C-alpha cells in the first residue's frame, strides 16, 4: 500500500506521512534532549559549586569559616564585606578597571586590522606571521619580569598604571589576533567586493562591513582580553606598589603573617569577581555566537 499523498490534497487521518532522514534524526535528538539537558545541569553545577561555596563562606564569621569541616548552617553575617570595604578597595578596583578597559580597547584597535590583513587580505607567508604571534606566548611571563622591572626602574615607570596597561596590551595582542583572524575569515568576500565597488575605503569597510558581521567575535575577544587583564597578578604584584596596585594585589593583602582571614578573603574575591561576571552575563549571547563562529560549515 502506498503511503504517498497526492499533490494538493490533505493527508487522510491516520495516514503515514513519509519523513526525510534529517527529520527523523531531528526527532530522535529531540527525544534525547532531556537527558542531555540533565547532564548539562550536572556539569554546570559542578563548575558553579566552588563559586557558591565562596559566596556562602563570605557570609560567615571568621570562626565559622575556619571550622573543619565547615559549618553550612552557621549564622550569616556581613562582617566580611564590611571589613573589605573598610580596607579601602576603591583605588585598586579603579586601577584594575582602567587598565583592563583601556588595554582591551587598544588590543581591539590593533588586532582587527592585523587580523583583516591576515585573513581577508592575506599577506605573503601569513602562516609565518601567525606563528610569530604565537611564539611570543611560549616564554613564561616570569622569565620577563626582571627585564621589565629594570626597565621600569630606570625609566621611572614603577608603580605606574600606564606602564601596566601597555604590558597588558602586548600580552593579550597575540591571542586577540589569533581569535580575530578565525572570526574575520567567516566574513563573505562578496560583501567586501560590493563595498569596494561602492568606493568604500579600508576604514569604512572595517567600520561598516566587517565590524557588524564580526561583532560576536569582537565581543568574545574583548571579553577574554578583559578577563585576562583583570585577573593578572604577577606583573601587577612586581611592578606596582601603593599608587597603581590592582584588585588582585589588594586581594593578596588578606593573607597576612597573622593568618588567613578566610571569610574576608572570600568576601573580597566575591566583590572583585563581580565585574567579570557582569561583563560575561551582559555579553553572553555575543560570546556564544563568537566562540561558535565557524564551528559549523
């Protein structure tokens, strides 16, 4: 018995309508979605659990936070946050924010044209250029601390937030170029050709054609560079003191010779983590699009 339906007629009730292989596969995936969703929740909770534990510990007193095993049902208090704000965290937070935002902006200004030249308008031996960018990340940062310190000492740039911003820019630029190249490689060439026919120059093409298409990739790159700059500790600890100290340096001040103030440390870590969490939440849709750009052909 044929299961086909004549063109222009509705299928009879109870008739078997043929489906394509793609539709059957999609239905099978939809039936399996609850299990995958449950697994995603379990994995997500495993990653979030340490953060939730940090927040809970920050709401305990120092005595309750130091118990072993820790007391989950202990009384909640805001003493850790009061101690954090009484310690004067605003200058380090402002230093971290200014260094992270300015260095991220400089990285994007430099990385987008470089990635454009290496992807859309490829130069000769562009693979060698990309390898050179990657090779700058082979040497650990600790190997460059002494030369950077001596240079800052003899040029009067110690404890200077501008010097730290330039270092963050140079540190994140290779990563940004690598990321932006993969994103810009997905820009349709036809759009660039149409812009060239309309007489658009390089700056106009980057601003009006490339930037809107690659906006998810730009957002993902900017967020990652911001996180790297915000969390950097080694250079900030070595090259700054009182004036240009950043929030990670301020965070280490809660580990003293008198002991570890765990509740205060968790409260400080929670507050210092908020800018990164807010930025990630605000750009989460662009971040997902940017990190998945080019993954499916």
